[in-house]
């Protein structure tokens, strides 16, 4: 668990740094994230909720004993959005 805390510290340090090696941080959102959202490569929380609901429905529809049937292809996952 100690590694998880150390990793979290590094992520937060990078996020709050004034500049990064890959671009500027503007309004608290890294340029890469803004660009990815515009290009449809980043899924927001509402999108993840739709994906989660679809995975749960897939398991239910197939009569599986597990909670969800995970998508195995990114294209299939993004098609839910």
C-alpha cells in the first residue's frame, strides 16, 4: 500500500507543477487532457457510468454469475457512448 501512496504523491506533484515536460497546465487541466477530450479519446465520469451500466447489462443478459462482462475491445466500449 505504501507504493500506492508514493505514486499518488508523484501524480499530485506533477499535476500541481507550474509546467510539465509535455505542455502547460491551464486552469488546472493539462493540455493533453483538453486535446484528448476534443478528439474523443478521453472518457469523462458520465461516460464511464454508461460503460459500467453496459458491462453490467451484458453480464445480466448473458446470464453470467459475475457482476459485469468487461469489454475486450476499446472500440466496443466507446460505441456505448
